[in-house]
C-alpha cells in the first residue's frame, strides 16, 4: 500500500539539489542567493506542490496570515453572513480565516480558543455568545469581539443596539400597539436591546412584559417555548418585539395558527435584517444590522493591533470600546 504524505522542506532541498538552509533562505528571502538557485528551488516547490508549514512559521515568529473566527454557528443567518463579510474583508489584506462553530457550548468554545492560540493564528475575532470565559483574559494575541462584552480592554464592535431597540419599540407604539412584549434570549443589564425597549415603555407609562428563550435552545424546543410564552400571555399582549428575526418568524407562525391578524390586531418586529430572512419573509418589520460594516470595522481594528504587535508596540490606545454602528429600521408590513 502506498502511503501518501505531504512533501517536506527536505524533499524540496533534495529535488532542487541544494541544502535545507538554502531552501529556508529562499522561502524567507534572506541573504544573497543567485537567481539560478532561486529558480531551482521554485521549480522544486512547484513540482512537489510543497506547502509551507504555517504552524512552524508561527513558532519562528513569522506571520501565518490566518485569522481565527469563533461564532455560535454559521447555520444562523446573522453569523453566516457575518463570517462571509469577515472573510471578504480579510481577503483584501491577503489574510485567510479559520471558522470555528462553538454550537453554543462553552467547552467547545474553550477548545477552539486553545486551538487557535496554540496554532499561533495572527489574531482572533469572536462573536460566540457563551458566558464570559476566563480563558479570554489570558489571550495575548490581537483579539476583537463582535457584539460581545468580554473586557473593557478588548475592542467590541456592535450595532447600536439600545438606540435601534428604541426605534423598533417606538414604531410598534406609533402603529397602535399598547401592550408590546419583548422576546429575547437573556434578560439583564448587558442586553442593550432590552434596555431600549424598557426605556420607551417607561416614557409611555406602559408595563414591560419580557419573555426569554435562551439563544442556544435547540430549534424544536425553542418553538415550543415561544408558543408557551405567547399562549400564556395571549390576552395581555398585542405586539412582540423579538430581538432576532428567527424568533420574530416563530411569533408570526404562532399568530397565524391562533387567528391573530397581522398587522391589524397583532404586530411583530424583529432584529438583524439578514438577506436570507428578508428573502424568506420580505414583509417582516425589523432592524437591519450593518453586517458588512461590522465585519469590516472588526477586521480594521484587529489588523491595527496586528501591525502594532509586529512593530513591537502595544495595542493602539485610540480604540474606544464599544464601537457602535447604527442599525436601519425597516417598517415592513408586520407593524
């Protein structure tokens, strides 16, 4: 049986008829070498389809030109589009990325973080939604988060969630809702969309009603829990502001099954405005996050850190976190 293996630096040296040191000098463009020697090494590399070992390069203090990206799962429209936009932005700077799907599990996120650090990627962008992991505080490489507060010292790029949530809640009231509920993943001071909802209702003298279904709940169970919340409160609510579009879609499904006329006697607005959901539900009122701008800003901030580190400097001090970008309110036909 023939065992296939990737060619090594030694194989390149043998085919080119030069020493290992010479191959290394060609690859790293160090010292004087004749053009004939460079050409022999180049031909050997092409012949063998040799690929430099990026881990070995990192261990020698060289750039891998790879960025690690951690998300809950690219199966979710927002994170799938975010990952695509990050990849496009990185490619403009000749970087590639490794995408890690934490699947909502803290242990998996911890393992991926360790993998990325041990393989010496040039930097990490994290958009996973687990509770804060202590391991992030020990990371010494460039790090940026998207819509995730890890530490005051770690740049966080996000939509202006509170302002956008105020706009969404005001729209429900302007369209006639008097008892709007909030459907969100977790309640608390870190939920700025909840803060925007509460602020507008306080101004209007309306008592808030908040339903929570954890972000990482499996789809079938998630739908059941949303139905249970809405069934229990059906007589007390006339609108729902869902802090993500998939939840808003579940609310619309519940309304249809329960004979609620949208938008005449029941109104729904979501959050994210991804292309995938807008194709499936073109009339859904929502807040459209500036996904391309979020990705590009996260990449720009990360690359500024990488360049500073390469020059032996500390991370740039000019970055004020969080960096907030405005969302776009789309009124749709469900309000």
